[in-house]
C-alpha cells in the first residue's frame, strides 16, 4: 500500500515547514512541489476515491450523454439518459453491468460509493436497463439497444508486425505516430466523406485510441449500417498467418484511399517510419517486405541486389532509404508495368501504415467502450481527449497520471466544496478542450435538432387537424 497523503493545508509548504519558492519555467510561475505534496506513483482505491471525489468532471460528462434531453423544452425525451447502460468494473474484476442513472448527481453518488476501477459506456436501450428483468417477464422482447454512438477502437498492439521498437501494450515516441496517422485518416474521412461533425477522440490510457462519433445520424445507425461504415475503412485484412494483408484491386484507387495515400501515408512511411523502425535494417525485415511482392523473380532480384550491397558504402543510417528507393525503382520501372506490380508499392505502404480497426467494436450497437476521463489501472494515466487538429503534438507519456494529479491538488490546496478543483491541475487543459471544442458545439446542434423536430411534429398535428 502506498504511503498516506495529506490533502488540505499542504500548499506552499516544503520540508521542515519552510515556504516553497515559486520558480520561473518557460516564463510561467510554477510551484516547486516538495514534501507533503509528493504522491508516490501508483494506482489504488484510495487514490481513485480522491480523483472521483475532487476531479472527475461529472457535470460535463453527464451533459454529453443527455444530448440536450435534460432541458425544459417540451421536445426533450426525459427518459433518454435513464435508458443508457453504464458498466462498472470494481476492484478484483467484479463486473456491474446494466447500471442506469437519471441525473448527474445520481451518477456521481454511485461512482463515489462504488469507486469503479473502470467505467464503460453502453447503448441507450428501449427501456431502463436496470429494470430489464421486469420487462423480460412480460414475455415481450422489448429490451433492445436503440441508439449508440458510432465507435472505433484502435490498439497499437495490432501493429506489432509493423514496428520493432516495442511490442504488446508497450508504446514509445517511435511507434505512437501510427496512432496519430489513424486519427488523421479516420477523422478526415468521417467529416468529409460521411458529413459527421461531432467526433470525440480519446486516449485509451495505455496503448491506443477510441473514437466516438456523436452526431444524431451516427447514433441512430443500425448494426447493418455500422458494419457498412466499418467496412468502408477496412483495407487491412487477414489473420496472423496471411502474408499479404492488403490487396488494392482495380485500375485506380478509391478516392478516399488515394487521398489518404498522397496526403498522409506515403510521406509518413518514407519520411518517418522507414527510419524510426529501421524497416530494411536486417535480412529478416527485408524478407518481410519482399514477401509482399507477388512476383518471385522481382523479389529475388532485389534480394540479390541487397546481398551484394551489404559490404558496399551504404551507411547504416540510410540503408533503409536506399533499399526502399531500389525497390520502388524496380517495381515502378516500365518492364514490370504489365505485371501489375506498380500497385505493389502502395500496398506495402498501406500494409505498414493504414489504420487497423477492431471491426467488431464498430459493427455492434451493444458493444461497451471505456468512458473518457477514466484512469487506466495499469498505467495510472487519465483517458484524456485528443485534439484531432493537433494530434501530432499528443504525447501519451506526458498524459497526467493519478498520483501526479493528487500531488498537484496537494500543492495547490483545495476547497472541500469546490467543483473546479481540476482547474488547479494538469487535467485543466483536457476538460477545457472537452467542454469548448466538443461538448458546446454538440449541445448547440442537439438543441437546434430538438427544436426543429418538435416544430415539425406540431406542424404535422396542425395539418391533420386542418384536414
């Protein structure tokens, strides 16, 4: 168990009760946190209770999931949020499914009491999920999901054959850009190709990203429609034993794929991934790429060329760039045009860089997904939103940890009844972004839709009366 913490009255106090000096860092005044303010790294129920008690943004979180149905407008569906499933995972993997709440206060009270290690969000059902058994006894199959955000789940561990710096759940600054690329590709297409506007990207807390598409149109999609959207993005296919996982058919690329390739993937592969992952730095790695070339003679020709170059003057730094250049020239030369190998360069780049989605998560309405602002038990990091317009700047290793936040609370001192303790911590930027860039525009659109739907309904009933 970690050492106890002091919470109140610890601001500006250092060792031996000496006042702590403020120091200038990059022109900003920052507190030099020492002594009682320091909180040992870790994740446990005691830390979590303080986080849920002082920092979790219940108000904004609940407002999001109400989609403006919590107002006084006669068009509001007052039962809406109470039909949403929340799932809590308690300490020692105790699962509490089908929780439901009618107000932010109710949700807050339950979270503070139960102290879940993980909170998942499910769909909105036809009836209150907590009362599903009562409906089941009536004999009618009325307990069905009726609405749910369109969601995407991308994990870096699914890219283990495209990275050599890390594996499994580990991630570093060399491989995280694969997640950045996934955000760029999907976000652009969801907005430009599908016309969605209200998209929330969230760091999973450890090894990936989650995407919540929250437009009304997206939330009302059927399972079949969700599967069709997911399939639109599906380029990387095949299991572990399939050598070639990307096949780009047809004489020209689909406009979405062509745009992704020229705007994002090609330059990322050639300018960053080649070198950061040393893709041609060993015999084994070269062979992996040669296996993606369908013509054995061409693959063999390149292999022999590289074997001959091993003792040449190619320096260690640019062996990757040099071999890639040779491969491109060989595949795109006139003599191979008829063999359909020109598309092979694109297929290799797509194989290494294109987003790898967990298709099942996106296809089914009743899939659970971890809530934003949870804490990941393995890393202690907060599941913070990611700004898709500045995703290149996102660093998963710089995301606030639970103990860091508690240390900041200690250092700043806080009022017991303050709702905005988060403003004094490094969570401030994330909550502010969630509120201003995502929540406010979303609620504005939801209110306009409610008003419009209500007026249309009034007009319809007026017309039927006139008739």
